[in-house]
């Protein structure tokens, strides 16, 4: 009985330490970098989402500014809306409203 109580106490402490230190961040996109191609609808940031599509973003929070954060590629969690999908250079243009690293 004593061994059982010690085991349960140990398991409870381990679970508590794990839950305190574990970051629950699920990324849904990768910022590939600035789009430096020269075409009619090129420019902005290239964003690859978890569904395998690559979008361009012209409107995004300051935290994603390529001058401020230029160590590409990096994973992020973003909220975005598809603005236009007529651009032939990517799967469309998105506007990013929120970003978490």
C-alpha cells in the first residue's frame, strides 16, 4: 500500500511538472521569406500553410516585418483571410490579422 501511494505521488508530481513546462503551441504556417521576384503580383511575404499551399501576404502584423525578423524560414501560428486567388505566382493573396510565435 505504501508503495502504491508513493508511486501515485511521484506520478502526480511528474504530471504537474510536465503540464507547467509544456508549451502548447501549434503552428499552422511557415514564413518562407520575402518574395523578391519581379512580376505583376509578386512581392510581400511568402507563407506556406499546413495544407501545402503557398500564399503571398502584403498586409501583416509588424512582428512579421522582414526587416525586423529576417531569419527565414520560421514557424508561426496565424489567423488569415484569403483576399484574392487570381495571382499566378502563388495560391493566392492573404491578409494576416494575428500572429503568434
